[in-house]
């Protein structure tokens, strides 16, 4: 309304869904990417229009029968999520920073979040924190899983259901169709544990 545009109900639903997806994606961008977005002083409306035009053209060009990253289509044209296990091999060939968001090692967590190494290793040993192997024996920890210096409640239950930590974190940080498009890790951070754990167990 401030921009002199009135949206019909369908457009408003789409706009809300896209705004939610943007808000969910921003915390997992690198620091450099977030600084670039924060310092951007151009025209957001023109940039958004260009993005949606390109996206619409890509959707039109894409064969609905192809398996495109996150989903397939059924015979009725309805998208269905790919089983997360099918993405395991893809994650092994990707840099952690390209898909997992901000991660840090035990030194950073001890200095910045005041999490002792011994506590971090105990959480890792008990399956209470997501630890992603980087290189040989080194592990890094996604920062978005921590709330007040502790793993978000429900992390251990999700890891018990989805044993592969890369797959577990991939699922936790993407909008889930089974959760009405909400992002599981954000729900855990807001103490919405029961629904997240139930869906994680069904996926496993």
C-alpha cells in the first residue's frame, strides 16, 4: 500500500511465502555476503523485479519431470520432496561454507560463546550438537544451532532420527513442506520441538 500497489489474495500469499524464505535464508549467508546486502544502496524494487523475471523464465524452461535439486513432481503435478538420503553424495562434494551457513571451530566457540572445549566434545560424543567433518579429523559447528551458548533443544532428537550430521543439518536449515514451509532449526530455536522431531522421525 505504501508503494501504491494493492495485492490480491493470491499475490499476497506468494509475497508472504517469499518474504519468509528470504528471512530464513539470510542467517545462513556468509559474513561477506550479509555485509554486501546491508551496504547495498541501489533500487531494491528494480533488483527484485529482475530476480523474479529471471526466476519465472527459468521455471517455464524447466521440464517439470526433471528432478530439480529439492523436489520431484508426481503424476498429478504436485511437488514432492526428494528423500534427504539421496542428497548425501552431493553434500560430500560441496564446500561446507556453500550450503551449511556460518560454521566455526572449537577455538572460536570457546572464545566467543564461552563454550569450553570439553563441553563441546561431550555434546558431540553424545549426539547433542551438529558437528560437520571438515578435512581430515577436524570438525566445525554450525553457529545457527546455538541458543544462549547451548545447542537448541531438540537437536539431539533430530540427530537420533537422521544419523548423518550433514543430512540432518541440510534438513534443519531448509524450508520443510511437512512443516508448512517453515525452517526446522528456526522452529527449534523458538521451542517448537514436538513437530520438528515428529517430522524428522518420519523422514528417517
